[in-house]
């Protein structure tokens, strides 16, 4: 399974709440990421086009919103599976970091010299 | 039916964004352009100034979309798309060269130009302007990588990168061996992409990015000029592009000796051809006018050549050429405007 970029992940996640047009997706992405991810319109549409090409989302009907024709996007079943899988990977990564952080503080004097090999926990994410 | 004119009018003017949208393929633009503009309008409200970030994102997104579509349609279209993009880059690069030359000519030594910039574009006083060729190769390669590597086969992009570097490297090597000289480069001052090879008394342009940009730039200009409903029918585009190339080639003969020794005649032929083609597409005259203006500084700076390579040179020609450029532009504008008001049957859909 391909790893998603942040913009892709949040754009896809934004559509879990239901179909939305471009501006609504921008707002949802901002809200979901806690303001961390703020996409330019051109970037958003590039992401949406790619997701559509991959069959993860699809364009639905065009509706008139405040006098402007807006295209709506909705997530497909495949897209739902992809975003869930990515979220799971991220959760695993977060859990691994949390475990490593709580296993004890690493003092500069006690840090082990690297053997050139990766720890098993690290290997799981490579 | 919704009123889409709302998007283009009012304080939140979207004309800049609309222009940026030309980076997208026409079909995509017609299908999704209004939706993108509406989203920008929603996101930025009635801001009077266009956001640089949004503009950049639109242009990058448009180029990527073009690359993806070209890649989907096969290597030939991808290559064509890459060439067209390269033409735009060369055009911009050439414009940068000219502006640098003009600034240098008019302001030196009051306004010093950064040494690196001079070395890259104008060459060093002893003619070692290798950076220009490297730069041109790099521009082409990077753009090819950006286009072809985006959605097509990645190795194609790297192959083009390698060939670009090879061309630049070969030019470097030949220069160091003393095989070619910078006679013209020194004479023209502002045309760094020209390397004249001299073989058995026959002088020809072997690595001539100036020629490439002379031919490609007008074609690129023609395609990016926002002249809606003024495009010729698709089946005629090849002919029109060929005619523009011919016109500019003739104009270019002023600077390319093996294409003609009589630049006055070449200029007249070029102007007549551009004027005659204006009814077909007004942009041809506009482009010809722009090309004449871009190359004008060369004429003012070119010294009289002893070997007759530059028979037309010096300041006395400047007013005449300026007048020609203005007439061409006005003529082109007239036909563009006329065709907007009275589009031909095949465009009046």
C-alpha cells in the first residue's frame, strides 16, 4: 500500500463527512488538521484530480451554491479503505513513538553507540 | 442557469487567476475552470490583489495536469508537450538575457550586475561563457524531468536530463579544445546561446540555442497568448505555426548570417508575411511585433561587422523598427478585436 502525503490524506479524510465542493474541502482539511494543513486551491485540485484518477474519489453532481456552479466530490469504497489503512499506519507510528518516549529518558551520556543496524521497531516502518 | 459572470466581475477580480488557468489543458479548463475560480473566490473573498501562492499553485497544477494528460496519450504527445514547455522557458530565459543586456548597456557602470549573472549570461570578457550553454541545457533538462517524470516513465525524464547535460558538456569540451569561437557572442554581447562553428571556411550554427528560442519562442507565445475565440481551426494550426516560424526565421536572418545577407529585405518580407497572416490569426502580428521589440536591443548594440555578418547595425534603424513593431501590434490587435466581435462560423459555437 502506498504511503499518502499529508495533503492527500487530509483531503480524503475530509470527504468522510460526506460529499463536498472544493471550498468545503479546504475548510474541512484546515479543521481536521487543526490548522496545520492549509492548501492552495491549485494544490487541492491537483490532489483531487490524482485521487480521482486513482479511483479513490469521484465527482458527483454539479450544484449551484451562491450563484456559482460547484462540483461535488465524494469518497469511493476504495478511497474509504485507503484512508482507513493510512490512518492505521499513522496510529501505529504514533504508538511506537509514544512507547519509545515513555520507556525512559535518553541521557546524552548513556546513549548507546550506533551499531549501524536498525532496531526492530524502526524496521517495521521502513 | 447560474450567473457565472459574477465570478469575473466585482471587486474580487479573478482575471489574474483566469490567466493562470491557461496553464491547464483547454479541455480541463473548460470543464473545471469555473469551479476552481469559484473556490478561489470563496477562499479569498473580495481581495483585490491576487495571491502569489494561489497563482503559483495554479500554474504548477496546470503544468502537472498537462504532463499527466500528455503522458496518458503516449510518448509523442509527452515530448511535444515538453518541447512546448521548453519553448516557454527559453522565451523567458531569452527575455531575461535581453533585459540584462539592456540594463547593462544603459546603466553600466553605475548599476553593477552580479558577477555570477554576468558570467552565466554574458560570458566573461575572454569569451568563456560556458555557463550559458550549461544553463540552457539545465533549463531544458529540468523542465523535461518535471514534465515527463511527473506521470510518464521516470527513466524518460532522466534520459533527457542526461542528454541535456551531455550537450552542455560537449559544448564545454569543444570550447576548451578551441574548436569553436565566440566571435558572434562577443559581437552581439547579449546573445549567449550562440556558438558558431567554423569548418573549412563554412560557418554554421551547430549549437544554437538562440536559433531554437527564435523559432520556439513565437510558437510558445502564440499558444499562451490569451486570445479566446481567436484561435484558428485546429486543422490549420500546423500551417499557422509553420508560417510564424518562417516569418520569425526570416526576421532572425538579420542575426543568422547563413540565412541571408540582406536583413533589410528579410525584415520587409517578415513584416509583410506577418501582416498578411493577421486576418487568419491576429496573434501572429502581435507575436511578430513582440519578437521585433525583443531583438531591437541587439541591433542597437551590434557593432558594424568587418566580415559582413551584421550588415544591419547601429542606432539609425531604431526608430524605423519601433514604428514597424507598433504598426504590427496595432494590426494584430485590430484583427484580434475584429474576430472577437465577429467570430468565424467554426468558432461561433
